[in-house]
C-alpha cells in the first residue's frame, strides 16, 4: 500500500508526529514561523491530509490547491475559525479539532490571568526587578479582590464551565451568558444573565465563545461603557471578540480596572501597539493550552483525527459542518 502524503504545518509534539510518520509520508514544515500563503498553497498540492495550526488560514483556495484527493483537515486546536468549514463541507472534507483535552489547562490559564490582573502581579514583578522595593508600603500596588466577587462568563462551553468550577472554589458568584445553556440546564450555582446585566454586574468578565460573525467585536465601546470601573476583562478565547481600539480607550482612560489577554487582534500583537504601553494590561502570546502534557494530548488527538480521515473512517473529534 502506498503511504498517503500529508502536510503538517509545524512541528507538533512527538506523541502525534510519530503516529503520523508510522503511517504516512510526512511533509513537515521545518520553520518556527508558519508557512507563508504561497508556501502553504504550494506544499499542500497533491496531499491527502493537512494538519494545520490556528495560524494557518485553510480556505477554499487551499483546499483546491491541494486537489480532489484531499481527504481530511485536522486542526491542532479546539477552535477552528481559521478553517472555512462550509468550503470543507461542500467538498466532502471532514475537519477535525482537539476539544476536551485542553479544557482544564486553558481554564487554569484563564484563572492565572484573572488573578494576575486583579493583584497586579506583573507590575509587582517589574517593580521589584527595577529596584523599586524600598520598604513595605500601605498603599502600594493595591488590586481588587477575587474572593467574594462576581464572575461573568460569556460562553459556557467546556472551558467556560471549567473556569466556573475554579471560581466557585474561590467563593465567587458566577453569572453566565450563553444562549445554548438555558436556565434549566445551568450548572449548579451558575446563574444565567442577559449580556447587559452580566456586563453591569460582573467584577470579572471572562470570554469563552468561539469567534464567529456574531461574536466579532462583541466587546466594543458600548460594552465597556456598561462595565464597572473596577471590572477586569479576561480573554483566552479569540482576539477579535474584543474591539482593540475600544479596549485601549477603556484601559487608558481607566474606565475599567484592568484586562488580561492571551489572544489579540491582530495576532501577534505588533510590538509598537499602544496597548503594550499600558500598566493595567496583562498579556501572553496565546499559550492557554501550553502545558507539556496537554500539547502532547492535542498532538495525539490531531494525529488520530487525521489518520481516521485518511482511512475514510469517521473522525474521533469532528467539527460539525
Ligand atoms: C487554541 O486557541 C485552541 O483553539 O486550541
Ligand atoms: C472548548 O473546549 C469549549 O467548548 O469551551
């Protein structure tokens, strides 16, 4: 049997790569940076499978450049806004993703960001390193309390629920806004709220929605205007859910207390972005799922999705088209 040819757009952990190498002829993009558009269009030509990252835009042009033998697209991420799902469905190409395995790891990170912004951890670290710690001060680096506060979760999927569990352990009151989770299906001690109420009442607002036309710039100037001046916004979902200009205005004019971002628009954030001048912003380079164990599990899951697709079998974790 000839080994199917596949294109893997970045070196993923061995747990997945060795499964692929055992069964396929793997063209592995060797660089740390993603393939350029031209390189992507050229490298997919003639392949039966594509294993993509969230940095690769996999649209109709890429699918057509690959050719009619393309059998499967497997995304090394739970989110799949980088893939044109209708275009894949129209061509009969199943798309895989990695739900579940990264839920707890990403929820841990959302909570780390929340705590860091609330207690000004990054500022505090910079303060000490700059040699500014001269004595104990009654009013230095005062933050906001997490314990006893209200968390508003926008999106109550797997990750949102995992963040809710952590919040309950911290004695927070949990509100959520998610039309797919009606009041009768609300998890214990989680209260549904309309978006307006959530924005007005929450001390912490954490985003857990996928990026879709409906969620793009969901958090805009009008949303910031409703938030408390002590509010903290946490985004571990997708950058474009927040309007970056409105975020800059809200933070620089202290209309909210702080924000913590693992994702930005655009991504990566330009080094000269005015957001990076703000001391009330905590920022990370899209590392929510980045634990050794979880990235290994994602690699295995992405490989298993791809291999199932090559065999013409149902993908273990397929995006509903
Ligand atoms: C990361 O953002 C993912 O969707 O897995
Ligand atoms: C991702 O796992 C989500 O559905 O929140």
